[in-house]
C-alpha cells in the first residue's frame, strides 16, 4: 500500500493503544483470546502450546484427517497492510489443515475501502462481522492493540467472540514468529534453560528479535545468556533489554560477533531492514556490517543451530553462499519455517475452540 493512503487514513494513532489496552493473559486458557503480544504468555502457557504443536506435527505426518475437525465451520480473514509471504501463507495453510476456511480482500488491502480513507477501527470491525478470527499485519506499532480494542466493542454487539492475531506490528512485535522461533529452539535443543543465544543484525527495527528476546524472558529460563550483536545504530531498544534483564536473563551487547560466536548454542541471523530507514545513507553505511557465510559459520560450535526469520538477502552472502549454508546441518531455517505452520495450527485450534490437540 502506498504511503499516501496510510497518511490519509491517519492510522498512526495506533500507538496510543499500547498504553490504554491490556492484552488478556493466557493463564492456561487460550479460547477466545486475542494474540497480540508475547507478554500474554508464561512458561506454562508456552509448554501447553509446544506440546500441542508437537502433537499436531505428528498427526500431520501421519495424515490424520481428524485434524480437519478442529476448525471446521470457522472462518479466518487475513488483513495484511504490508507484504508477506511466510506469515500469510503459513496462517492460511494452518487454517485449511484444521478444516477451516480463509477469506481475504480481493487483490489485497490496497484495493479495499482502506484506499478510500477508511480507518483501522472501522475496517477491523467490518471484517469482524464476517469472520471468527482475523490475522492482521500493519506498519504501525500498536495496531494489533487497536484492533483488539475495537473487536472487544464489536463482540458485545454481535454476541460472539471474534479474535485478532497479530501478524506483525510495525517495528514492535511479531508474537507468532517468536512462538515458532522458541519452539524451534526447544525442538532442536530440548530445553531453553542454560542456552547461549546470539541475536545478530538489525536489532533496532527487527520485530522478530524484539518478540523473541521478550519471550525468552517470559519463559523464565534459567542461566540463559542473550548476546545482542549489532552496529551501534541498530542496537536493541533499551526497553527490551531492561525487560529481559529484569526477568533474570544475562544480556551482553556487542558489535564483535567473534567475541561470542565460539560459545553460542543458537545463532539467530537477521537482515538489515532497508525499508525501516528514514535516511538511505544510514542504510548504505552499515548494510554490509554483518554477513553470514560458510567461513563465519565455521567459527560456531558443531552443535550450534543457525536460524533466520527470512526473507534473506545479501546478509547471508552470495547465492553460492546460500547453497553452502543450506547444506550445513546446523542451518535449520527451513525447518523453522515449517514449524511456523505447526505452531499456528496449534494456536488457531486453541483460540478458536480451546480444543485439545
């Protein structure tokens, strides 16, 4: 969608809902709850979700058609104000594997009533009239909070529960990405406690790393070291650092990757997000600061895992480097991507009906 449309509809007001709307805590009960922040989860909630994800993955591999009953008769709408491939398609695939249906604006949001100037509050309530769940991706921080607030109003009027799931909230959070990331770490390492986890790249703009750092803290993992590796301009927001340290996570910030790489259990690589920079010169100055290549990965332990939220560009070298990295057994980003569908299946099944899976 073009910037003039966003400016015309004045959608930047979303941020104020961060202060005025409190997302519902899960507390072991997922049914009917919006999913807009990792702060809704505690360790027990995450273990419940991970157990359900493992069960769903096994049933998918066994071609268990009983899965098609978990969301039968339910309708999910996708509302993406920003481009997406993995998040959009994995949510759609997840819903269909559960027996539910999916609808989206014809030819995307750009050709919907948003183009005429409709604000987010009205759009989200209109979509809520037709669906049971809405997956929202939006460029403004706080947009999913705003959506949840207005859906709560709508739900009182229509006497049913429509939920919103954040598919990315500007440079704020991406909760379901963090859920699949933490599940992937747990899946490969068997635990979160005691791990040395290194996040690399654009930690300032990267909503995936914001959410993952906070979710690790929410898990209340013991003896975890979180290495934050970035250029000074792209350091993790101080609010996220403070959140993690307050939960007992040891945080180390550095711009020297090789200072932490030899002792790292999990490497989480991210791209420098050109689209988030106001000044192109700032991007050009640091875009080549951290490049993952086979020689760089060779400095990591043999049992480390290399993750990436994708898409990837030159931050993982040349196409030949991509092929070489893909062949390394430590590279797990395609398994990570597949896990996204399984985690979102488990989450949808639970929030739409609270069913055991």
